[in-house]
C-alpha cells in the first residue's frame, strides 16, 4: 500500500485543484478506503488524509472517517505499549 500511496508525494493537492464540492460517492469511497486500509496507513498518510478531509467535507461522512482514523490510532498506540512492556 505504501509505495502506491506515496508515489505522488511530490505532487501535493492544492485547494484550487479540487472541485468546490465532491460528490457523495467520493466521500463514501474515501470512507471505505480508510475502513479497509487504516491499519496500513503511516502517520504521514494519516496526516494527509486529515488535511484532505479538512478541505473536502461531508456533514455525515467526514465524522465517520475521522472516527475510523482515530480508533486505529488508539489501537495502534495500545499495541505498541503492550509490545514495549513485554
């Protein structure tokens, strides 16, 4: 996942490059992507997704995306602490 997601790191998305409002299907697809691959995202990729959803928001779907990212972060932090304590 990492090599594909990072392939365009040199080309950042500017606010002026995206349409004013993305369709609901776009938000649903982003939510599905986060749900399926959240455990594989790096910290940098999470930051980029958070930056993206600050620009492109949907009243019902964006909070779900944030919840998914936050729940994984908490779970990963707990797993790291358990590994360190062993």
